[in-house]
């Protein structure tokens, strides 16, 4: 430590103002326009920090334990009820999904099978005429008034519709 020297030498503190000789008031040269603009920017107060964003609800999509996932993957779980959205428009399918979720929750169902139709093949031309309901289901479920009652959404086993269906696993009602 004795051999270490600071990178910049220590500055001596300025002398008090009384010890300085009186300065002759000379008019300062007027800075150019670009210098004035830079000075104005440098002296401008910093903008206030942005307001914090409201915290979004944590998604309830991954609340199943591994035994549930194994049962769903193997097709062992038998759905308590199902909703078929084939042949519906987007608005009627949304209303039917909301009503079906409401009925299933009131009945105390645990697993609901939602038949949406198969998604379009990867090689099909864009924009897809098919698969609009399937694409919108995740948003509908997330924004639903029943979102807190849904524990998970998983793809269905081939015996229950495979790529054209989803399992909606509902939470147990409180108090059980």
C-alpha cells in the first residue's frame, strides 16, 4: 500500500472567497448558439422516473404436479364434460366457452374437454382460414372471468381429439 499512488493527484481545496483578490468585472464573451443549446440541455432537470407498471396477475398455467401431467399425456384422465366449438363463429364460440366454463365450475367438474378443431398444417398458405377459434382460445381463457378457477390448459390425448382439443383442468373449489 505504501507504493500505491493515486491515478490523479489530490487536488488542493479552494481558498476561501475572502482571501481572493477582488475580480474586475469584465463582460464575458457571449457563447455561440450551439454552446448555449448544449448548456441548456446540461442544466435541464432530469425527467421524472416512469411510473411503475401495475403488476400483472401471475398466470396459473403451470400449477399441476407431475402425476397430473403424466395422466393427461397418457390419456388416462376422463373428462367430466366437454364443449364442442365446431361450426361456430368467433363471437358465438367465445360465448359458448364462457357459458360452458360457468356450468362446469358450478357442477364441480375437474377436467373439461374443449374441442376446437385442428390447427392449420404448417405448409398451408397464410392467412389461414382455419384455426381462428383455436388461436383465440388461449386469450379468451386468460381474460375470462373464470381465469382464477383454471389450474391448467393442456393439449388433449389422441383418443380425446389430439391436436384438435384441449383439456382445461379446473381448480378444486375452496374448502375441499
